[in-house]
C-alpha cells in the first residue's frame, strides 16, 4: 500500500491536470494564431511581389509586342515603297519604249507608212498598216526589229491596188522594253 501523502491529494492532482490542460491548450492556440498570422503576412508579401513581377513582365511583353508590330508595319511600308518605286520605274520604261516606237513610226510615216490599227494586250503588240511598196515595208520591219532587239513577226500580208502592201506585224510586249527592264529589276530590289 502506498503511503498517504496530503500534498498529493487526488482532488489536487485533478486540479493540476485541468490547469495544465487549459494552459497548454491556450499556449497552443496562441502559438497557432501567431504562426497563422505570420504565414498570412508572408503570403501577402509574396502575392504583392508576384503581382509586381507579373505587371513588369506584362508591360515588357506589351512593349515587345508594340515594337514587333511597329517593325512589321515599317517593313510593310518599306516593301510597299520598293514595289511602288519598281512599278513607277516600269511605267517610265513602258512610256520610254512607247515614245521610242512612236518616234520610229513617225519616221516610217515619212517613208510611206500608214498605220491603221494598233492592238496591245498584256503579252503582244500588233500593228496593222500599209506601205506603198513591198521593199519599204520589208526595210521598215527589219529596222524596227533591230531597234526592238527582237524579230517583228509578219503575221499577215496582202497586196492591193497600185502596189500597196497591207501588213500585220506582231511582237511580244516585253520586246518593246528591251534589255533595260531586266537590268533594272535588281537595282530597285537592292534598295532596302
């Protein structure tokens, strides 16, 4: 049997156990609240840091997107300018070619050419006309072929009264431009 001790009375031991439970529970709640509050503060700071980083990345992305869009628009403008310059150069070359052919036709008119019709499409140019003599028509065709740098095809020929010769000449349209058009393209494309 155990000795009887008044200091360790069963009621007093019960009180000590209840007091210890309350004290440890309160301390646990207090430590838990402090940990939860510090975790919440850390989460808020981390969230703010991530939001700041996100806004910086988003602004950098928008700036990069804007720069890429501006660069693409600038490239498009440059390409359009080059294409317009090439187009204008081709128009000027067409004009010069037509002026040279017109001047040559004016000279041939003095030699007896009467041009009745001129047909031009994307690929061919066709002249319908008359000469007073066959020899003059053959010489004019040869001269114009040499000027164009390509043979002027005789598509049709008929003789009329008083030795008049009706003819139809045809050539491809690029022949009117000669070699100048093929040499001009690389120069314009080399500009950008």
